[in-house]
């Protein structure tokens, strides 16, 4: 097996063009899959016997919450790769991920509290999941804050990468400490092992919607990655040629 | 090991000659705990309920204040750079510095905490428990905080940023610590949250100096 495909990912011009080529595929499939998932979830799926139509917010809430954690992991892995092998493009990926992840965390919190008002009678409860999601938002904000406080790009990259890696180690500890601290959020509807506690006609649109949101994330990150690469390489000749 | 002892002794000596770095966070801690009775109610029965939270939040804020001084002076006068160039392991030297920092800020705070507790209506029987939980907890705060302090080296007005970086990371310490203190005040067994706190300290002793050393190296580049 040759590793040239992997080594080429370290080259900014190659990554810039690759991101540009892949982006429309992800964007169009995301649009298609999200529409399909939302139509199936909001129109076709049956109403819940207890929560009525209110439960349908999960078709936005669950994908956003899932992405908020997945993007943090991506960010940490990219930052770790950048820190260890000193790959500039990896740092650009981490930088591109952070604002997207923070936005999905904010969406998960907002939809969660909109769901909480009719179901639990209050917009906010100090429930473990809500609290750990809120702390995740602060972790994202800290990461972006640290990144923006250095003028030197290389220092910003490396310092924020250390923080992202520390965050990855810490996220499970925060998660479980908060769970032991106070347990109203309904248990998880999805699990890899064991039986899902959600009816199939409701589950399928949820999975479709999660896939759609994930594709959307990929498309957005590719656009942001192109921007990051351009910003970092603005004095290089290939940029002038690419933009000419 | 010799270098470790030298760094530890040097930091302790510096603190003896310039005590304000350790005295100010302590004064801040006592002041913050004084604000709560003024803001809420002077009734001891009410204050006793919120005492663990008040003690821990005040300890957290005071620890953040103290963390600003952990590396700042040594970074400014080039001492950290000499440590990095000394051929000794920077990780170990930073562990020694953090240990000195805990001896100078965390331990005194744990020792005066019963005083603040007494003012909040905590019974005398809970004093050892309060000192033990805050002593162990502040060790974790110093270690985890050392990463934040190292990352914000060279950042202008890094104090606010330091709090945003460190506070979400130390939430588990706050949770288990205030749980242990609550149990101690009620006169119940504190072993379970103390063991979890201990586990966090063990993990932090192992990993935090590594991350802090990486961060200090980045700041020297």
C-alpha cells in the first residue's frame, strides 16, 4: 500500500482544489437527504402517543447534538495530527471545525430548550445532558478565544491544538461527573448495542436526518477549509494563479 | 530529582521574600465568602446550606487569580526559557513549579477555609473535612490550571481568557469537591467523592505537566 494519497493531503494547493471539487457533492447530497429526512419526519412519521407532534423537534435536535460532539472529536484529532506531525492543513481543518461545532452546540441547546417548555414546563433544567452540552459550548468558545488571541498564526495553531487535545481527554470526565451529579432528560433513543427505544417509522427519518446534517457539516467545513487555506497561503504564487 | 528540589526551594524562597502573590488570593477568598451573607441573608441556618458552594466557588475564583502568577514572572525574565534549555525535563520542572504553587496558594487556602466556613455557620466538627476536601481539590485546580496558565503566556490581558479556558475543565473538581464538603458538613462519610477527587488528581499529576510543558515550549518558539 502506498501512502502518497495521504501525504498529498498535507499540501495546501492540493487540499484547496480537492475541497473545491468535493464540496458540491456533499452540499447537494446534504440538501437532498435533509429534505427527505425532514419530510419523512415532519409529515409522514406518526405523532407520538404521549408527546404529540412536539417530539418532531428531535429531527433537528438529535442531529445537532450528535454533530456537536462528533465535530469536537474531529477537531481534537485534527489538532493532534497537526501538533504531532506539524501539518499545517490539519490545523486549518481544526480551525474550520470550531465555529461550525459551536453553532451546532448552540442549535442543540436552543432546540432542546424549546422542546423542554411544552414537555417539562420549563425552558431550562439542570439536567446532566443539558449541562454537559452547555459546558461543551464553553469549551468551543475557549478554543476559539485562545486561537483569536495570538497574532502569530503558527502559535495560535499550536497553542489551541494543545487545548483541543486536553479537551478531548476531559470531555468524557466532564460528561460522567455531570451524570453522577444530577440525573429529567429522557434516556438515549439510539444505541449501537441493544434495542432502540424508538419505533421504526420514527427512527428511519431520524437516521436520515442525522446523515443529512453530517453531510451538511462536511460541505460547510470544506468551504471554511478553503477559506482557511487561502488565508494562510495568501502570499503564495499558487493562490494568485488559482484565483486569477 | 535534584533539579526538582532546587526549583521547588527557589519558588518557595521567592514567595517568602515577596509574599503578596500568595496573600492576595487568600484575602480575595475571604472577601468573596464575606459577600454572600451580605448579599443573601445573615441567618446562619440559610448560610449553612449554601456554605459548600460558596467555599468552592470562592476557592475556584481565587485559584484562577493565583494562576495568573504561576508562570508569568518566570516567562517575563527568561527563567522558563532557561528551564527549557537546561537539559532537564521541562515536564518535571513544571511539576515542581506547580507543586510549589499549590503549597503557596492551595494549601493555605485549605487551611483558612474553616475560618470562612465558621462564618457561614459550619460546625467545628466539619473543619477537618473542609480542609481535606479543599486541599485535595486545590491540588487538582493547580495542576489543571497550569495548562491554562501556560497556554495564555504572552497573551495580553490573558486573565479573562484563562478563566474561560480553565473553568469548563475543572467542573468535575467542583462537582466532587462540593459534594464531599456537603457530606462533611452534614457529618456523613466523604470517602466516595474524595476517591473520585483523588482519581482526578492522579490523572492530572500524570498528564497536566506534559500538556503544560508542550504549551510552554510553544510560547517560547
